[in-house]
């Protein structure tokens, strides 16, 4: 057998691995085009990603790489994100911006920060609820962190662990909480205080630019069987490829079905314990200009079906025809909280009117659904142990997981690009 590294999946992780690998490789993708979650749908002049897909940079490397791939084609924007609760808009992040809420709530949020209702500070045993209390106190937990996270994850925060929060939920000092209780003019906090977005064509431009630099991408090749002994992958069209090492960005859970060999019991059990949530993403094109000046709004309360609504028209003016508006509404669901897909579009529409975003007489020009099965991995109390068992098993069999669902980790586009680079360096 010739020494061959194969990559499964041409999302940003697979593309980045292919881009950074020195050895000859082949990338196999089940869809007709590359990009995975970072694809874009263009309908009647409206441009929709798989809900919001904005670039943030922690590393200079990825910033420079993207400049190289999309020279002068992306622009920075200052985040204009809000939370709607108790019939009031407050600035994001909630923990540093309670100004405008009823005074009794503001008071509880401040008092909670001054005297955190800590359950446990022990990082190994803390659940997400303990972490909220420890980080923000009882008020901020009650009025935003708990309801929002429960709604988003569809699972009580007591059943989750906080390992993913470090990159995504900004901690705050009491000074920021006090500043944000008395004025709207606060410093923008968090990883996404500024974001970058392609001037034209949506986020898929990035995947396309990557793909131009990578040889041997085979689309419409769905991996259907992986034989760990023979070291082969069989595809839906009958093609069989041998590999010495397999870089795999497919959802880790899918490997349970794809691997044809008998799995050790502990591995089988670990696969079965992996949990994820899905996002039902309704995109609307509306026949009215400037329905909002915001980038996105969070809805922690259960009286709204969606947890967030975003406005692509404000990411770049080219994402909607002149004089029209666009939005996406996101509803999460899971085995824990199944979704009635029959009635959901109507309910979202009613809730958008209730939230004051749509008017009853608004003409909807485009209504399009992205139903994202694998959207976020669930960090529950089994997570750390299961991942260790599965990673050990896969790497021992020359399968190298990469990317958001390959690694089964809450990762951004930048994170998976770095991850692809790292695996390529390891195998180079
Ligand atoms: C709702 C949502 C919003 C997000 N917003 C942001 C954001 O604003 N900013 C940000 O930086 N990141 C965001 N992300 C994260 C970002 O989308 C991911 O980190 C990144 O795109 C994942 O890339 P990947 O290559 O790891 O996985 P994927 O994009 O999932 O790629 C995996 C690829 O494998 C292919 N595949 C699957 N099964 C098979 C098979 N059997 N055979 C062959 N191919 C197969 C798929 O078709 C896909 O192309 C968001 C993610 C979601 C779900």
C-alpha cells in the first residue's frame, strides 16, 4: 500500500489540514460543495450563512492567513449585540450591562456579584450552574445565565460542565458590573467585541478561497464504511481508498456507524454517551428596509421560541437587496427537548411580531430553513471521560480527529483552522 493520508470532510478543518499538509493527500466530502458549516445559501439576492458566521481572531497566524486567502475582501465591524428580557433591551454581555432593567433586578445583579452564592469552586466537580454562581452571583445567574443557557442547551445547567465557557463567556470585575448598571456607555467585552465578515458573498468565500489552494478534493464522496484492519474507506459511489492515516472531521459520533470492526465495549459505550444539540435556523428576507440596526439579539425568556435573532443585512450591506432586510431566528432542540417542526415556522413568525421585529403586514420575500443537526456538542458530566476513551481508541487506530465535531469540541472557525494546521504539522 502506498503511504497515503486521507482527509474526510471538506469543512474548514479538513481544508486547513489539506492546505498545511506537505504530503500528497486526498480530501473526500459528501456534499456537492466544500465548506461544511461555513457554507452560504443565496436565495433571490439574500445571502444566508448557517446562521451567523462571523470571524474573530485570537491568533495573528489565522488573521494573516485569511488576509492572504481573501485579500481586501473582509471588513471589521464593532459588535452591536443586545439582550431582550423583561421587555427591555440591554447591551450584550448581560453581566456587564444591566442598565435599563427594572431597578430591583439591577440591585440583585449587583448584590449577587458582591456576595457570590458559591456552591463549589472546585473546577473538577463544578457544574455549569455552580460556575455561574461562582462567577456572577445569584442575580445575574437568575436573570440571564441560567434561563439563557437552559434554553440554549435544552438541558438543565446542573447537568453540564463549564469547560467550554473559557473562550465564550466573558468573566467580569465588579467595576464593570457597576459601570454597566448606571450607563449604556460601557466598554465592549468578550471574544466577539469586534468581528470580521466578507464584503461579498457570505462566509463560504473563505472555504472557496481555501479550496482553491488545495489539490485533490473529491466532492459527492460520502464515506460509508471504515475498516480499521484493512485500513480502507468505502464511499457511497463504491470507491475504496486505502490509507495509512486518516484525518477525520466527520462528527465523531458518526464513526460508530462507519467503523465496520467490532468495537471494544468501553468504546461503544463512550460513543453512545456523546450528546449534541441541533439548531433550527429560519432565514427570512423581508420587503422593508432596516428592520433593525443591531447585529444580533439574545432572547433568554421562554415566551419566545428562539434564543437568538440575527440580522445578516448588518454584517455586510451586500447580503440583502437594496431596500430589503434579512434576519435569521435560531431555535435549539435535542433528544432532551424535541422540536415540533410542523408548527415552528408559524410560531417563530408570531414571536418575531411579539418581539417587535416584524410587523403583521410585513411581506416575506424569502423563507428558508437550515436545519443543522450537529450544531453544538454538549459538555455533560460524561464528556471528559468519553472523549479520552474515544480519542485514545481512534488515534491508536491511526484515525486523527480534527475540527468541531471531529474533535467533539466547541470550536470556532479560527479554532478549527488552527486545529487543521496542528494535525498537519504532527503528520508532516
Ligand atoms: C449555528 C452555528 C453558528 C456558528 N457561528 C460561528 C461564528 O459566528 N464564528 C465562528 O468562528 N464559528 C462559528 N461556528 C463554528 C464553525 O461553523 C465551525 O467551527 C467550523 O465551520 C467547523 O468546521 P469543521 O470542518 O470542523 O466541521 P464541518 O464544517 O462540520 O465539516 C465537516 C464536513 O464533513 C462532511 N461530512 C460529513 N459526513 C461525511 C461523510 N460521511 N463523508 C464525507 N464527508 C462528510 C460535511 O459535509 C462537512 O463538509 C458556528 C457553528 C454553528 C453550528
